[in-house]
């Protein structure tokens, strides 16, 4: 199941707008600023999401091997598919973990890394070891895969108790994008697209 492209596009547009309002962008030499603008335009024309890239296969393979070595669990294929579409993000208090910087050829730190975050959480919460693989978090929730059932779940951050089970990891990440974009009520009028044909219609962020 693919993620909703409208939310990926909105996040990309938001990050580009935020970049162009930043002091960093304004203080770039003119030629460097033009190069950056050209890169954003080229990525857009190719159907990509500027400043919201997906992971490459080499980085995913390194991450998968590290998860097996450090946590004794494989990288779920469904989450690998998500990372191919969006290699993590941080916005509005919501984080989707991506490929750790050490496994990327460019060593770029795009935000919280999947392996590093799970090592920290497993060391902090012993009862979580071999029970959950964490994919992200927000101010109120941890988003994870329940390893014994294979179900995507939102855990209360304060108690670590399950609050809601999603029909699929893709539904969970779509809901995370809704929260990152500030959608806590009804579906935006322009948010329907062809990737939602398998959605349950439930949005955890409304509860």
C-alpha cells in the first residue's frame, strides 16, 4: 500500500517554504542559492518530493543488517517500502524515524535514526525488548510494530500501553503525516487521492 501522495507533497512544500524563509537560505551566496533552487525545481519536475527524499537500496540494506546484528530482528519489508518513499521526517512534534546517518553514503543526518532510537528505547524500557520495533513518536504517542502479532500500534507515551491498532503500517504513517501537518479534524477537501483506496477511513489523530 502506498502512502498518500497529497500528504507527502504538502510536507515537501512546507519544508521548501520553510527553507526559503530561513536565515540560512537568505545568507547563501547568490550562485549557491540559485543552484539550490535549480535542484528543487529539477526534483519537482522528476516527480520527487524536494527536501523529503526516499532512501536508496544500499542504505536500506545496511540498516537491515544492523538491525539483525544489534536487535536480532529484520527490517520489516512494509517499513522498508515506506522508507523508499520518505526517509523519515520531523515536524510539528511528530517524528518518523529514517535510516541512521551512519548507513548513508552522504552521512547526512536527516533526523532520528531507526536503529539508534530503538537501542535507546530498549535500554530505557526493558519491557519493550523484543516486543516492539519503534517507527516514530509524537508528544503523546510512540508508533511501533508489535513484533509477536505484526500489527502497527500507537502506544501511550506516558504508560507504554497500546491505545490503537492500525490496519497496516502505511495507515499508521499516513496518520503521522496528518498530525505533522496539523490535521486533527475531518479530512481536508483536497486530500483524497488514488492511494487511499485501501484505507479504513479511520484517523487516529481525530481521537
